[in-house]
């Protein structure tokens, strides 16, 4: 029996490209999963704005095409919890298969993609930090830092090993020289982030001389054509840029700082004034990204109207500006949502919660959150995925419990984030009850956290997968509600 494979095409035209050639990504899965695609914005790496959402059906392929001029980095988040970056070159054909919730890449430069994502992104840079931390600390004695030795260690223990691995792949022709060069730069930035983390986590106060030495060392790695070239805007280096310019700005004199914002009010840039020290292309990416995150998270780390005016004048044809205008318009025109139920009564315990009309006799999914919790709010953009799962069951109710204290702020955020379901601001007694039942403490602990309760209020699961990992949540619900 032949298996019929339906192929869908999604085409995109990038207005800034002159002589583009399309790259093709083919997505397949052996089960239904969601892929959130983060396509480059203004020819810069995008890690904040979901460009497209692909719903993969079992054994049906989706063909995703993107125009590429030189190279681009496309980020994909899978509902299995995996995050993959794909360095795509003109004419590339890359196949991404999710089999038994494991991502397998084939096609152009597949070995390089697997090396980067499996050994770095999904293994976690934290692994490499702890690996190198013990080595670095050999060069710190009695609060004295041997900077030359740390620099040598940085190159020998981090940079050279992956450069050698890439060279082997290049010699074997499993990756192209162009791909190898780009990945080398991207991994260089990943390693630089470990140097940042290392200095941020040292447990003593730096002297002025230490600060000067750290800046000199950072300059050695960052302030070079290799690190901050025009290509760098396309790479996943935002955390490096953030740390580098922040420490340079912090240790600049007042005259330098005043000159940066000349002609603008301080609140235009808020906490992000230090990005004014970066190149225009990096400025656009970082200001644009922080603006999008501000709108997504309901925060106001700078004056939105003034920042929009700044970006519109400096980058009038910017795709970031277009996206931000669209998001602001949508935020201002939110219609009343009858699926949001705000519970006005004070609820003292989980057992009392289970007696509320509309909840009594049903299974309950609880999302513990707070408006000031960035990871909590970040997960809300994946709520559509989990609510699709909920819709399959008539006896399952979503409940959002916030540990906020400001009721007006909380209610405004509930509406802004479209939290469909029952919404409760935890009373002191409910906070304590959840604390004892879930955290074995006097109050709610780390959040976000997701709970699954049976109709009697018994906790079936006190640590469900996050909404961004909705594929992992599916079997949990299926087993309990079958």
C-alpha cells in the first residue's frame, strides 16, 4: 500500500534582497506536533517574534521556503521542547524529521546542524560553563585574577576544540567551507557568553583595575572585525552584545553617556541606553527585539511612543517597525473576551476552588504565575496549543492562579494575555495551601508551574510540561482522561 504524502508550500519574499535564491526546509513528524518558526527580521537574527506556526500531522510533509541572499539563521521551537537553529544558504534543501520526539536533520550540512544543535543548544551552555568553571577558577586565588591565563584557557579549552571538530567535518566534506565559517562565528559567540557568565558569577567585588582588565579582555574577544562584523547581526549573539555594551556603557563617563542620547529624552531608551553604543544594524535588532518583548510581556522598560518615533525616523523601511506598529494596534483594539472568567470571591484552598460552579466535578489544569514573572508571561504565547488539547475533553477546565498583590494590574494583564478560563488572584490562605500541597513550604515557590487535579481536588501531576512543550502534555492528559 502506497503512502500518499501531501506537500504544502509557504513562500516568502524578503523586500531587501536583490538576488535571492530560495532555501527549502521540509518538516515531517510521526505524530501531531507544532513548530514555531522565527524567520529573520530586517536580515537580523530573530528570537522573539513568531513568524509562522506550522501544524505537523503524522507522516504529512510541510515544505517551507525562505529567500536567502548570503545566509540566514532560522530558529524553530518544537512543541516537544526542542529548539533548533538552522544556518541556511542559498539553494539549500534541509529535511527535519521528528521521530519519537527526537529531531533528526538530513540534507545540506546536516552533520553541522546536528553538531550545533545537539551538542550546544539542546545540551545547554550551562554544561560547558560548569565544565570550564573549574578550570577558570584555577587562575583566581585570594581574589586575584590571572587574566592572561584565563584568556589562554578560553582559547584552548573552548575555542580550539570546536574549531578542530568543524575542520574535520569540512575536510570530510560533510559541511561546506561557507557553513563551517558561519558556524565557527556562531559558536565563538556561544563561548564568549560563557566568559560573560563566568565574570558575572564571581563572588567578590571588582576593583577599578579589575574592571579595566575585564574590559580589555572583552575588547580582545568582541571589539574585532571578526566578532562585530556586518555578519554578526545575523547570528545568535544577543546575550554577548547585551553584556559587552552594558559593561562598556556602565564604565563610561557622563559626557559620553549624554552625547549618546543627545536630542532625545532618557525615557525613550529607558534601561537600554547602552545599545546606542552599537552599530545601526545591531541597534535595530536589539531595540526592535526589546520592544517586541515589552509588548508581549506587558512591561514598559522604555517609553513606547518615543521609541517608536526614534525607530521610525532612523529606520523608516524597517520590518521591525511594521511588526511593532501591528502589535501596538492589536493591543489597543482588544475586544471583550467572554471566555475569560475572573473570580471575584476570595478562595482559601484547592478544595474550595474545586467547588466553584463550572469547575465542580471536572478535572482542572492550573497555571501558577505572576505578572512580574517573565518566564510565566513568555509561555502565554503558546496557550493556543494547550487550549487545542483542552478542547478535546469536555471535563477539563483551565484555571490561572496568580500570586500578584495588585488586583488592578493583574486583571489588566489577564485581559491583555487572553487567559481563557477561570482566573484567580491567590489569597494568602490559598497561597499557603498550594505551598503546602505542592512545594511543601509555607507559600508558592518557583513559577511558572503547572498542576493537574482530579475532580476531588487530588493532585495527579504537580509539574506538568510547559505550554511551549505541549506535545509532552498530550499523553499526560490522554492517560488520565481516556
